[in-house]
């Protein structure tokens, strides 16, 4: 009877030790699985969001630079056109004045 009782205790201890071992292993495997893909997916998402933000800022910067350059060149073009208009008007007045003076 003592032998059977001892066997039962040993069997019980072995069973619980095995159950604890497998429960621990399953928990660690599950934790590693969840931490792995979830962590990597989160890191990839953050990296993607960061790169997308950087690309957006770079695009906005270059769009702004292109806009300012376009505005600058448009302004320069309009200033040149206005100067030519004034010069032509002055030249026209000068020619008219010379012709009128010559006729008189």
C-alpha cells in the first residue's frame, strides 16, 4: 500500500511537473509569437508612417520651392514686360515729339 501510495505521489508529481512544463512552454511560445509579428508589424507601420511623413514634408518643401521659383520668375517676367512697355511708350512719345517738331 505504501508502495502504491508512493507511486501515486510520484506519478502525480511527474504529471504536474510535465503539465507545468508544457504550460510554461506553451505560454512562452505564445508570448514570443504575439510579440514577434505584432511588434514587427507595429515597427513596420511606424517606419512606414515616418517615411510617408518625411516624403510628404519633402514633397511640400519642393512644391513650395517650385511655387516660389515660379512666382519669382513670373514677377521678373512681368517686371521686364512692364519696363519694355514703359520704354516703348517713352520711345513712341519721343518719336512723336520729334516728328511733330520737325513738321512745325
